[in-house]
C-alpha cells in the first residue's frame, strides 16, 4: 500500500500554501514517512531549521525541502507553470419559483 505521487503533490500544495506541479514522471506508489519542521516552511536549500526552545538554536527536524531530498530524492524548485484558476464573472440571487 502506498501513496501515488499525485497525492503527495496535493499534500505538498496544501502544506506550502501554493501550487506544486509534478514534473517527475514517476508512476509507482510511494511508501515512506517524512519528518520535517513545519514551523519554517522554506524551499531554500540553504536554509536551516532552528529549534527556539534549545539554547543556541540547535538544529531540529529538517526542512520540508531537505526531507524530500534525503528520503525521496525529490527537489522543490520555485518557478512558473500552468495552474487552474476559477474566475467568477457575475453573481445573481436565485429567482423565487
């Protein structure tokens, strides 16, 4: 039992708050768990997650981008691409029938 890459992309989109586009071409299901620091969501590979509870700010769980790279070999890249958009042109109250 595993997770299709399309569901992982949906989860990543929800977690990041912006669209994620799958350009992997991967068709097999994934069976993996990811531990990452959701407090500092960043796709900057050079960023480090710090634990504010620890004196000196020692490293905590890896950032999402680092966890994806280490566990799945996937890389998040910022870019532009086609996304679906819903545009509402007019709203009317329903008539009484």
